[in-house]
C-alpha cells in the first residue's frame, strides 16, 4: 500500500495563464474522463473540476459527467425500493455510459473519477462488469471503501455496511499480497486526514453519536492503490477542491497541471438539465427523494442581477419551457454578470437560484425546483405560518467554516471567508454543493423581490464555486433580503453560531 500526505501551496503551484487561454496541449488526444457523482447528487458537482481540466488543455468533448436517474442507494441492497438503485442497477448504468463515451470518442479506454458512492460503483464495474478492460485509471475521492460503519447487526444489507456482502466482496484479496485492487487498472484514492464525515470512528454524522463505527479516518484507502491524504479536506473537498484536481491530474498524466485556476473564457454558454423529485418528477405523490429524471412542463427564467443589491437589472434574459428530455439552454451569459435562475413547475415551489458570475461555459448546469412541506405553506397556527419564503443556502463546508486571518480593512465584526478560487486567487473552500441549511424568514411588508410571496417561494443561494468574495452573501444585501431572508452575518466562521440555527441538512455520500 502506498500512502503519502499531500501538502500543496496553491498560490505557488498555480501558474496563471493569460485569461481565456487554456494551457497544456497534448501531443495526442488525452483519454476521455467519466466523472461519477455520489449518493443523491448529479453531474453538476463536477463543474469546477471540469473547468480546471479544460483550463489545462483537456478537450471539452473528452470530459463527461454522468447523471444516474435515481442517484440514491437502497436502504437494503437486496430489497426493491421505489426511487432507489441497487448496486447492480448502478453498475449497469455506469457500464452503459462508459460504452457511449467509448463509441463517441473512438477511445479504447476511459479514466473514471468518482466521489463517495460513485467510487463504489466504479470498483464494482471494474471488478464485476468488464471495466478491467475499458478503464485505464480509477480515482476515488472520499469513497467509503470499508464502509461508513462496520458493526455486526447494523443493516448489513446496505452497500455502505463494511461487514455486508457487497463491501466484503469488493475488498476480498485479489492476489497473494492481499491487495484489495488489481491491475491492469491504476488506482488512486483521495482521503482526508480526519475531516471526512463518512470516515469517522464515531457515528455522530450519521445520526448515531454513541455508535462506535469500527471505521477509521483511513477507511477510504485501499491496499494496493496509491493512497493520498489531503489535510483538512472534507468529504467533498477530497474530490472537488483544487488540491484534489492537482492530485488527479498528476496521477493521470504523470506531471503537474499548468494551473489550478479556472481560466475565464470570452464567450460563456450555459446549458444543463432541469430535474425533479420522487419516483416520477411530475407526480407529487411519488415522494420527494432526489432524482435526475427530466421535469417536463417546468419553466425556466434567467435574470441578470445587480451584484451590489441582488435586484434584477431588467426583464428576463432567457425564458424556456422545459421539454420531455429536461434539457435547457444554450444561454449565452455575459462575463462578470451574476444571474438569478427561477424554476417553476406544477407541484413545486417557485425556486430562485442565485449564482455568481460564470467563468467558463458549462453543459452540466443541472437544477431542480424544491417542494415545501404542507406545514410550511402558511398553515394556520404553525410557527412558520407567517413565512413568505424559505431559504436554502448551499455551500462548500459541511461542519462550519475555517477562520482565516482577518483581512485588512474588513468590516468590523466580520471575518474574511475564502471560498473557491477566483482566477488568480487562492482557494480555501471546496467545489460543489456539500450542505443545505433551511431557514424560514417572516414576510416583511413593503419588501420587493423574491421574498414577497405566499409561502410558496424557495430561495437557493449557492455559495460561489468561483467567487472568492469577502463575504459569501455580500451580494445579497440587507436592502434586498433584510430580515425577510438572510443577513450577511449568518455565514460566520464560528461553529457555535451555525449549531444554534434551526436547520435541516441534506448530506450526500
């Protein structure tokens, strides 16, 4: 087993190229890469990783992020469960996607890169689905390779049970050395030193604080693989951070990336998919579990917003009815402009998604509207009966924020919070969504904007994957949101303040 601790000085390792120019041309076409998301996720979590590969000269048409139709695992892998996939279903889907990529590119093999549960299906495909012939490299970030728990009698039918039949078969020795992986595929695991919520000796982050999981911080490592530790990284950062990208790029190519920055493009074109919830996106009675199925009949509106106030600058820049395939776009975005995406569909709340400016084009800008529980729709006597809107804030830290040194000239009482890197800046946070907290705020008479409603609006502010703002929600000023939705001070570096908030979590694996 190869184990090493990776220390990167991102500011020194990143050589910033001229804006708009991707670096690192290849003598021959680089291998296609297939990115595999984790439990409950979709292709959009790979957006900044794809941008970094493109910024290092990887052709866009050889970067593919897949969308499992039902991305959640079954509670018991042996029992059918509506809206969930078995390990066999998951493997069959990955195999079909790899076959499509090989046919489209003419390549003989692909590189597979997975986060969390995505790593388990990669292992299953290589071991049991013929992937040993079609895969050259496998990179697994934060994959619970020895389970999230390994406790006799605790749901052994789950694919996340370290002592269950699925995990035991994956980890059975492959050779006389006892390796848990075998060639000719080259294997890399990326893990945290101690900050991955699914590689903990206790069960606090899986709702069982008194449980001794019998899983260690090194649970994601595999005997026979190259195992790299990313200090202080969380469950998402081990896949989506600049450090994770650097380790992945180095493992595939044998050399350092030319840049860790996301290099801006002159022309930014956006597209993606609108998905829904439940077994059927169009049937509210089918449940609220995450799916990646199309949501036909939805409506998408895009508005340019004022970065200082969050107010809309003008009428809709793009309006589109979503068809049977769920696809939207293309939409040509203006450089440096922040946008509000408004999703509406029968049976869903009108959902407002606020994004910072996009540096590059993306075809994986996937979104879904939310549903609001009946109790939160202004039901008489309910403690949230006066709520005009619900806020979902999505960001790159699952257990609070680090506390960097105060920046010169910062506003009194606030601390500078560094998130995903801005071009030429230093990255502290991870890429992709890791956590969603729900806050309900009362209606305030006279307010304008999305907060004024009847309890059927959802505001989803995604902490920029590429912004480097001094305050994550600085653009959402008190004038716009005020007491109605959120104050800048909600995002504090102090863990105790986050814990005091009444919140609901949606954590993927």
